């Protein structure tokens, strides 16, 4: 297998409170000892591997332009 140079895709920035939240919820959201953090234009989300719902983890920066967000009851409305 040829060795390839890693390609930068995206940075995920975490504040201390986000790391603490991740630590508290880790076992609930982990599958095989791994938690998936979804990176969106609205921030970072913990994906529940069992219900497919997600929990807002936070956002470490202030967006350049305000983003509209309309949460759905089940947390999955992306429109």
C-alpha cells in the first residue's frame, strides 16, 4: 500500500465546557469505545448511534455571519 500525505479536511475546535460535556456523555454516545462528533455550520453535535438523534455539543467560535437555526423536535431536521 503506497503511503500518502494526509489531507486537511476540517478543524474541530473545543472549549473546556464542550470537553467536559463530551466526557459526561461519552458512554451514552460511544459505540466500541468511539464517539462520533458531527461538524456542521452550526457547531458540533454528538450523534446517538442508537436513536440517530443528536445533542448539541457547542460551538467554539462566533460565525462571521449569523446562521439561522430551527431545531426539530427529534433534532434531525436539517432543512
